[in-house]
């Protein structure tokens, strides 16, 4: 068994103080191995984004810790790339400039920067659009630029917070397959948040179902559905059985979160 790349140990996060204090995540434990794709599912407000933000080092924990390759995460973690639901592109920069942004900040030599940008733009099928601005692209294309921009930093870990939620069903499916292909090729480890159980089953090696707030790990499901995975699989008996099981677990927590 390969070593843990990301480890969350008894992670707790409380926002605010006194009567207004909200504990978003409590005693959350997780272990992600190198090259694994793990998804977090759970009711709205159960602390999924909070967990991801702590892994990225955007937010500190109240207690417990995150280890990346055994080292505690204490500030914004350069080994992690983050992709959000909103594309978070710079509207005043072209596709090329957006993708080059990270490598430029990291002071990569120009030739290498250009080479990386070219490689990743090609990988997501956006060659020819290097000089376009985000507002000249469709939603799916913008999300591909966002993926590309995260990849151009060559992070070991990709943290994805519902990146495909705003896309239409067809584009979403293409993006899921694209993500799997890219990750397979470049060997990233992925921690992915989604509200779609279908998406979780298509993408991941393991699915973590979180409890209603305060978020803890309710169940951990190994996903042995064969790869490569395609949308056709969603009609298969194994897929439907797993989907029903996970749906039931999430539903219990959604009901609990409304009480
Ligand atoms: N910066 C903050 N300040 C105060 N409370 C916060 C902050 N961020 C999150 N929370 C609270 O923490 C809880 C968990 O929020 P979080 O965004 O992690 O949930 P989530 O599982 O990602 O939900 P969703 O599925 O709707 O995105 C919520 O009750 C939220 O109100
Ligand atoms: Mg969230």
C-alpha cells in the first residue's frame, strides 16, 4: 500500500465565538494515497468546502491537523491547485495569460512557461483559443481554462470544489472524462467535492459520505467500478446499486441537517 499523501487528523473547525460559534467540521479523519481520486459528498453546509480550504492551507483548523506527505500544512500550500465552481479566471487576461499566470508568479523561465502553457492548452483541447478572453468562451471552455490554469502549476494535488456544477449535462460529462484522462496521464492526486452521486461514481476510487454539520466521515465507500468509465455505465446494475446505497446515506444526512 502506498503512503498517505494527504492526511486529515481529528480535524475540527469552529467559526465565530460564544453563542454565535458554528462548528462546521468535527473530528474529521481522512487518508488519501498518492494518485487516488477521492470525492466528498454530503448535505449542503456539512463542511465540505471548509475541509478543502484547510487542505489547501487557505484556512487554519481550530484543532487537529492536515498533513501533506507527513508535513503539517500551515500556510497556502504550493503543492495544491484549486478549482472552484466559478471559473475564477482573470477576465482581463487572454487564455494564454491566464494559464501562464501561476508559472509566471513562480518565476519559471519564459521558455518553460510557454511550453507548459502550450502543452496544457493542447491537453484540454483549446488550441486556437490562446488569444481569446474569457468572455469570448462558452462555460465549458472557461472551465477547461480554469482546469488548465490549475494544471500549469503542476501541483501534486488537485482540489476541486464542485467545478462542474454549473455546466450543462453533456459538457459536464466531457469534462469528467477529460479530468480522468489528464489525471491518469499526469499522476495527480485529486480531492473532489460534488453534489452529484453520478459524478462521484464516475470519477472516484473512493467516496466519502459526510454527516450533517458538524461534518464527520459517515461512510467510506470503495468504488471498484471498472475503468475507463463512461456515461453508459450509469445504466448498469452495479452502478445503480451503488448509487441507491449512497443516495440513502446522503438522504439521511440531508434530513438530519434540516431538523
Ligand atoms: N467563513 C465562514 N465564516 C463563518 N461560517 C462559515 C464560514 N465558512 C463556512 N461557514 C459555515 O460552516 C458550515 C459549513 O460550510 P461549508 O461551506 O464548508 O459547507 P459545504 O458542505 O461546502 O456546503 P455546500 O454543499 O452548500 O457548498 C456552514 O454552516 C457555513 O455557514
Ligand atoms: Mg461548498
